[in-house]
C-alpha cells in the first residue's frame, strides 16, 4: 500500500536522496566559493595600520595514510577596533608574531601583505649598549685614546677608581 512496501522502491528512493544530498552539498560549496570570490574582487584594496592580535591553524586529514592539509589564519585589529581574520600562506604566517604592528593590505577577506614596523626600542637599546661598552673600553684605558677624545678627571683619580668609590 505504501511506497516503501516494495524493497526496490525504498532502495532506489534512498539512493536518490543520498545522491541529492551529496551533489547538493558540492554545488552549495562551489556557489558559495564563487560568491566569496566575486565579493572580494568587487571590494576595494585597503591599506590600513593594524596589529596582529592572534594566530591559529586548522589541520585537516592526516589519519592513517592520508595526507594532511594546514590552513593558516591571522586576526588583525585596525586602529578603530575593527578585526579581520584573514587566511594566508605558511611563509607569511611564520613571519608574524602576536603584537606586531604594521601596515595591512587586504581586499575583502583576501590577504595581500603586512609590512611590520621595525621596533625602535630595540635599536635604541642596542645603540646605548654599544656606547656604554665603548666608553668603558676607552675610558678605562685613556692611553689608547688620543688626548683630543679623553675626558679630564680630577688629579689623582682614574676612570676605574671613580666607579669603585660609589
């Protein structure tokens, strides 16, 4: 009486449903990818100051003898507080550290580049350390420096003694 009374009809209906689910999912993913690609192409290329907020990876596959695929994502925060999570290649992902500041270039959800600002504090500290060691080396042995560059000290006092008295 019912359509599923016959095993043949039930089996063919089940296979038809599975067929539509599988190919419908594939068609949905293709259409969704084309829509995203089209939106990115219509979006302007933006270049803004940004900060790297966080990094993450997504690993798919890799069980038994199958290959694994890794996707890399970085979240950037603009100065106005707006955040963007962008997918990028492994090389660019590896060059970024959370907290990096720089100029982000992107188009929609498509990552183009990130140019980091050099950390000025590190350069200043290195320069100060260099000057400190230079002063210790040459002021501790004023004979190696011409009188033109030496610092006059009170009579009977040398550079090393002035540090020892403190």
